[in-house]
């Protein structure tokens, strides 16, 4: 039962890896079409908010590559987070962070290699770099959260120490 519980935490990461694989398995036109639809939605929202130039097609042309690379970053930021949480259930935080970064890198490399076999797709090391930028962004977010938690925890411990010292001082005075 412990083995099942231990590996259960890896299921979300495995499912997410399948999602990434599925996106990578799409032919170039399908992939571009999907990201173009997302870009069109983003541009529509920006135009309703009156952000940016009024030229719809210019905004699509400018934002489409950003949406595609942003999707790469988001995919791998999520993968890293799921891997980190999975490994965190079985090992130390620093070790699970390092393992998750390395695993994400190798999965990004394998994903790009896989794309070389898909029609009208190409595996590029620059995409691996973009993927790892998403990973490093998530690492930064986690470190900021952890630092904030650590400061809060230290303040809480300091208050508890002060209370304990006050109680000891009262006992000394009464004794």
C-alpha cells in the first residue's frame, strides 16, 4: 500500500506529460491553428480593453509568436511544479527541486526530438531554452513563496520564544 501511495503523487505529472506529448504530436498546421485561435481571443480582449494599436491583424502578427512561446513556458512551468510536488512527497525540498529541473530539461529535449518525426514540425534547441525559461520562472516563484513562508515562520518562532522567556522570568520572580 505504501508503494501505491508513493507513486500516486506522480500521476498528475504523468498525465501532464501526456498532454505535452499530445500537443507535440500535432502536425504544424494544427498546432499553429490552435495557437492562432488563442491569439485571436487575446487580441479581442485587448481591443475591448483598448490596449495596444487598433490594427487587429498587426496585433495578431505581433502577439502570435509570444502566445506560442508563452504556451511552451506555461506547459513546462506546470510540469516542473507537478514533478516538484511529486518528488517532494518522497524526498527533501532541495533534492526534489534539483531532480525536477533535470527531469524537465530531459523531457523538453525528448519532446523536441519527438517533434522531428512529426510532419511540418521541427525540434529546436531554442524551444528547449524557452521551456526551461518556464521552469526557471516557476522555480523563482516557489523560492519567493518559500522565502516568505520562512520569514513568517521565523517571526512566529521568535514570538513563541519571547513568550517562553516571559513565563520563565515570571517563574523565577515568584520562586
